[in-house]
C-alpha cells in the first residue's frame, strides 16, 4: 500500500502513514490532504484547508504583482554617418526617455559598405553613452547583430522628473528656433552704430 509522510494542520510531523489512513485523518478534521513534496520518498502530504490555502497564495501573488516595477524599453535608431543636428535631436530623445526611468535600446543601422567599418558605429554609441553618463549607464555594451549594432542604456539614480522637464523645455526651445528659420543675429551693444549727436561731439572734440 502506498504511504506518505504525514504533516498535520499545524505543521507537526505524524510520521509515515498508509495513504488511506492519512485520508481518514484529514477527513476526520474536516480538512484536505494535499501532496506538497511529490519527489520525496515517501511523498510528503499535509493536512490543510486547501481552499483557504489557494486563496492566500493568490493574495500573495497579487501583492507581488502590485509591487513589481514594469520595465519600459524605448528604441532609438541611428546611422553611422549621422549629422550633428540629427545626433543632438536623437540624444535629446534618449535623455527624455532616461529621465522617464525607461531603458533605451540604441541601434546603429549599417547599409552597404558601412558594414566594413563597424568601429564607426561603436565609436558613435560610446560617444552617446559618454554624453548621457549623468543620467544613463551602459547595461549592455555595443554588440553587432547582423547589419545592426545594439547598445542598451539604463537610467541612473540621477535620472528624474525634474531633469526631464528641463530636457523637454530645451527641446521645445530648439524646435521653436528651427520653426523660425535662420534668424539674423543682433549686434552686440558695444558694436552699435554711433548716433548723429555722438558723431558731432566727437568732431568738436
């Protein structure tokens, strides 16, 4: 007859019992007999209120899920020959994402003969990592994946909402300048043209 190592409802060891005896013991307590260690020899069975046990486990799982921090991953794609203006724009996006406590997957896309110079993509990625080192840290170094090179950045403890607002304000200012086109720079005050009265006084002197 199959036997089990019986544990009572309080966790006490009742020794090895025939399974029918264990079932009778559990039913006598108006409880359930639950196998808790099937791999043991003999298997371990515990007397418990299985419905209550399942409810408690579900509540614990719910609390655990509530306290889990969801990880948000953003992606930015660059070309190895990216221009200065485009680089600054992309960097601004990376700064904003990091300040939102998101991870950033930065991908360099190679085309044609660009694949023969992967060091250019690596240098660009490390330059970006250096530029955002105050709020971002390299979690996965640049790795070549087919025709792409990928690096993962994660937020540091310095990344936060206040800096995010500052980054957005800077971005809005840059966009406003771009929308206005190339403006004429105002002459410094020291270089202002002299007024007629000033010219007369200088001539009399």
